[in-house]
């Protein structure tokens, strides 16, 4: 019998198709293939092909926009939003509009074209996290920005047009729907129960352990109870914190370990699948609403989103989250070989 | 300068990338190719390969589950939900679940494998609409169902695993998020302005005409102001009606004409692109909340939904809706040739 499960935060329902439950090998295998190495603007030595560097971790004595960097942040050459402009809203009858003001940056994660975040050593992933934090905090100083989204597209199917390892950051002049809805839901629960809904969920997950993928002292990776997608995995800080920008220096390495470990396991279990990940955090001017709990959501792109999902907001997931967590817990051999690099 | 536009109903924002605005020919061409004709279970003469027929328009004197039909409805052989079961919710700590009870039917639109809804004559499309209405109304008699979604996936990229022309209907024991949110938004607007938000929008669109694609006396096809996707097109009844199930007999042909015409234009303009369409209507037990306005949303699948969209609920649309409407208004030659079939 299929099962309907409700996500307590978004209140969306998913259909968990327990009868035709799939295994990792049941998905059409679409390994992410590197492209464009000949003309890749993110490779070392081609620094002149991107807009000028905003920030980088680089070897002492090397100049901006030259080789010698480990992690490098540049403006997106084809930005979705522009940095110049105001935030006034105007109305056209029933409709509202504003200038497309915002920031659109690219975090190039490594000089190496043929790798990805799940294969890099932890200290390197920690530098990527530090670059995320540096840019996230810096853009907050621009009073026009209400929210910043850090995200990563891996593979063409997941929307990546360049395969060189990179993440992106888009700062927006309005709080997006998804962030607003999650914040409202967290506030509603806090008002009723006097505690954070994510903390309540974590407590239950850490007791049941059925959906836990991996954990260390500070972070936990788990398959959400009402996962929308096969092998969807969330990483959450164990101690309540609304704001990604407030991650303490001593948590950078544990977070890098949790992220690298989870992506490695997905890489091994699903043979380098396309995926997206997104950091969900409190909006920039809302830190006082401490009811939120920042986290990172990883969605492997193994199945198509079709008319049913677009029309309803329901999802059909053919992998039971408890099974997905177990598969990811058990893929240790390959992961250890990778992590030993 | 890119522009941010807000959809007045969902309150989601979209980025309209006016600077790099695309033309129909700018998208990687992925024409939908028919597959599987050798073993297609929806072709005439293979009626035994589907579960037994629920409903059909067929020639007088022909028996169920034999040739002689024009439109045929069968249960989905691999249903997402099962018809047997109750609707009690149970709780597992913070989480809610229920049995996956529901209906999942397939409306086979024609015996002909190598065509699609945008290429069929209007009287045939009207039979498809009548089959939608028959099934939609019939499933309402099951008191367990709270909502039914009619949708169509065209092409592999849009989630169709079989290319033989077909639509689907899924009846659900709960009202899905998207329907609930749109109904709430319509109610909020009605409470404030004393009228339907869709009617207000239609009035504005019919005056400005910038985003109108096509219309007849009863229906209008338009590019929504805050379209999420390039060439997204909605079809709405001009006269207020909350419930798709209440479409009057004399509106079946005008609706078929509007749907066929719009799909033909998309077919010609974008060279048979993959797409989804979904009928948005009032939930089954909510007809008293007459503030809603049923409509059909068509989303061509020309671009990938990636981390930014999943993380924010924002969309980036590279085709200005006014341009999309104009391109679709102007593709008449090809359409007329098709419609003359």
C-alpha cells in the first residue's frame, strides 16, 4: 500500500510508493560527465575570462585574477540580477513589479576541473564553506538585500551549464516565498509548542535513528520523513541556530566534514548523480525571529518532475526514506577510499 | 535591466531577464519523438494490455476492451495511489501519515500513436474534454476524495514515459498545497476587494491585450504577467466559475477549440516542445467557496529548474511574457495548416 506523508514544516504531502520501492540501481544511470575543459573559464590560468575576482583564498604573494588560488569568488558573467538599482515597487493595475536588483556570484570551489565537492578533502571543503560565509556576511551589509541563497547545481540535468566545480550565491531584494513560508511555519509551531519545529524533529530522528544517514558532534545528515525526491538528504546543525551567517569558526570543519561525507555517499551510492543543494536560512533582517533553524537540503535529480507535481505541490517518491538512509549508511567502502584521497 | 514581477495569486516572484531575452529559436531543440509503437499498450487492438476500461466513447455496437473507441479511460497500470483503503490520519511523533488511497486513471486521447492533442480536430478534443468531465464528476461521488487533478505530460523531459497521446487524472484524499494556497489567496482578495482575483486579472488583460495569445467568446489564452517559464500560457473561462466540473455542455467545444488552438501554436512556434498542463480547480467539497476561478496552466519544459528555483520558489524566465504572447499570436500560418487537418 502506498503511503501519504506530510512534511510538518511546509505541510506538503508526498506519496511514498512503498510497493514499487526502488533501489539505488533502479534509476537510469546518468553519471555527470565533465565538459568544456578546453575552454573552461573557471580553470586556473584563465582568470581573465571571468569578471574581476571579488574574493579568494590564495597563496601568499599571488595577485588577484592570477593563478595561486584555492577557492575563488567572481560575479556571474551572465547575472540573473544586476547590482545597480533601487528597490521601489511599482504597480501595473493588479500586478507589482520592481527593478531586478541583486547580486549573483559564483564560488569556484577548486582549480581542478575533474572533481567535485564530494571528492575534495575536508580542509578544502572547509575553505569553500568559509568562502560561502564570507560572501553571505558581506552581502548582508547592502541594505537593499532581504535574502541570500547559496546553492549548487551538479550536472546538466540539475541545471549546471559548466561542469567545473562551483556553487552560486544570489542575493535578492525580497524574501522569497519558500523562505517566508518556512519561517511562518516555524513561528506557528513555536507559538503553539514553545520550541523550534526543527529541534523537535531532530530529537525524534536522533531517537528513532531510522532516517539518520551520518552524524558528528555538531551536524546530522538525514532523510526527511516526507522526502519529495529519492535520496533527498538534509544536513542540520544539532544546536539551534536560525542564521547560517552565524556559524561559528569552530563549526566550519565539522560542517565541511558533514557535507563532504554526505555528498561522497551519494556519489558512491548513486554513481555520481546530478543533484542540487540549497542552504535554507533566516532572511537577512529577521534574525530576531530566532524560531527558524538553518539547514542544507540536497536533492538528487533522478526522476522527472511532471504535471502532477507542478499542478498539486504533491510529490511521488519511489524510494522509502528509511531505505534511502539505510543505503547511504551502508555505502562505506567506496566512501572511505574516496575520503582517503 | 532585469525585472522582478510578482504573481498576485501565489505571491511568488519571478525574475524576467529582459536583457538576454530569448526568442523561440534560442532554446535547445528537443522535439518530442514518438516511442514504443511496436509495444504500445494504448494503441487500438491492444486493449487487453491495459487494466479493464472504465469509460470510453466508442462506435455503437462495439464491446468494452475491444477496438472501436475514440477516447478511452483505463486505470493506470502502475498507480501512484490505490483505490482500496481508508482516510484516517495517524501520527508518528511530530509526523502525520495516512494510507495512499486515491484513484489514478489514464485518458487515452486517440487510437492514433503519432499525433497529439494540439494536432487533433476540435470535435475530437471536445471528446477528450468530455471524458475529463465524466471522470472528474464521477470520482467526486467517492466521499474519500478531496481533490482531483487532471494533467498531461508531453515528452520524456516532461515526464511522459509513453508517447501515445494521453492525459492522467489523480484523485487525492487531501487537498494539495497548491490548490489550498490558491484558494486562500482568492479568498483573501475577495474579502478585501469584493471580487474574484482572476476576474480582476482578466479584466486588466483584456484591456491591455499585451499578453493575450488567443480568445473566443468563452475562453482566453494568455501569458501570465509573472510567468515562471518561457511561453507559459494559461487558459481561463471568461465568465467566473470556480469548478471545472461545472463546465456547461455548450462550453465543451469552445474549450476544446481554445485548448487545441493554444497547443497548436506552441507546437508550431516551439517545434513540438515537451510540456505539462494541469487543470486548477476548486477542491471537491469546497464548491461553496465560489471565490476561486478554475483554469488550465500550460508549462513548456524548455529550461531546467535548478537549485535557485528549488531553494527559493523564485523563477528565472528568459522570455518576457509580452514577447511570448506576441510570438504565439503571430504563428498563424503553420497553425492553420495543422488545424485544417
